[in-house]
C-alpha cells in the first residue's frame, strides 16, 4: 500500500510513521494541500489522507487512478465530492468524534473559574495583591445546571455535574429517557430550563434552527443572576443580547470559548493548522466588547485542545487506514 498524507504538520509525521510504518506501507508526507497540481505527487497512491483545505473533486480524482480510499482527518467531509467517489468506488472515512470528554472538562474548568473567580484571583496575585475582597464565590453543590444539547459532550458534562451534586435539567430535541435515571437528569422545555437554571451551558450544533438559540427575547426569561457558558459554537448566542443582559446585571457572568464572529472555523483542529488565518481571531478579540466585562471569561476556542484529543484524531485516522488496507470492516466509513 502506498499512502500519501497531505496538509501534514511536522508533529503528525513521526507519530504516523511509528504506527503505520510497521505495516510495510510506503508513506509519503506533503505539507501542502491536495489539488489538481499536487495530485501528481500521489498519482500511484492507494490511500490519501487530507484535512479540510484539500478540495477533492472530479479533476483531482481523475489524477489519482489507483486511489482506493480517502481518509480525511476531520469530522466534516464536505471538501470531498462523495458522488464522484461513489462512481469511482473510492471509500471515504472520517473522524466522527474525538473530544467529548475534552470539551466537557474545559466546560467545567470555565464553570469553576466563574464560581470561584479564579481569573480575578490570578490577576490579583500576580500583582502581589493577596486581598480577598470581592473574591467570594459560590458552591456548585445544590445549584441547577441547565444543559442545552445532550449529545456526547452534554452527557459528559452531566456526569461531571453529578459528581458535584448539582441538580441537572436538560433540553434536547431527541430525548433518551434512559439517561434521566442513569445520569440523574430531567428533560425540560427550553423556556423552563432558562427560567430555572443557575448556570446554563450549550452543547448543540450550529445550524439554521439553532442560530441565536439564546436571543433578545428569551435571554430576558433567564433566571436573574444566572451564568452562561458556551464551548459549542458562537452563533448559538446573539452577542448583542448577551452584552445587554450583562450590562444591565440580569446575568451575573459568562464564560465563552467561542464567539459569534468565528465564521471561518468549521473544525476545531483548523486552529492548529498553518493554513488557518490566525490574524482573524486576533483582530476579532481585539475589537470585541465582551472583553471589557470583568465578569466575562473568554478562552481562544481552546476547549478541544488536549494532547489526548489531538492524538485521537490521528489514532482514528490510522485505524481507518489500517482497516481499509486490510479489507476489514471500517466503522468510520462515510455513507456515499
């Protein structure tokens, strides 16, 4: 098998060689994207692995006559022409998930930072000020956590919250009744969740139906003094409404790993790619009004970014390639 990795970062190469090299595969690495021109470099490859900046269309596929499979190192696969792959009998695999517990842990790091004013404490002590004035926090035990979106990440958040002895209510369009007893949660309509939660955390996808899920109308119904946490997608919250609610004191604070204007980000792993225009985020943060609030914590879309999560992306990609090359059943094949 000849395998060609495109958009390969230096830190990926050694790890892949160690895991796949043992299989007597010929492995090539290229830092650039796979396109019609660079396809010449992999014209006799059996498998190519790419990230989302490689647009694999009919023209590219025509230049890869021996290609049997594409292993994308991403969750999304809209950069690949699936219809053309089906015609050419080229398999496509992806990385459906890799950071459920990772994002959930970051979520609780933010919740604890809000509840115990960790950010203010740190800022004060590095200046040599050890006063406790204004640093009194609150217990999580007995508080109500509202989880919007009870998918894989939301479930991990619920498990952690249970360990803190919090009351948990959840809103999701798909209800898994077995979770109510298993995780000690109660499903609730969105309005009821907003009204009764001390802390609200969002874990749902961003699409037309979830855009501005938290908006000028329903943010007013949230419990006075509540906190909101978002590690999902910035567009779930209407920023103007959040700013107004914080400015008027209706909300006590917010912790955000994502911002509404992050339109360039489709996959978190983009942020580690040299192809991602990082100045976009820098400019975004520099001009963001939320930075002026001392009761708002903003982290730079970092919830996904643990050593284990990044390694899982490669592990799953390697597993996909190994299954395909061995003609075994691959659990991460994209239905085309």
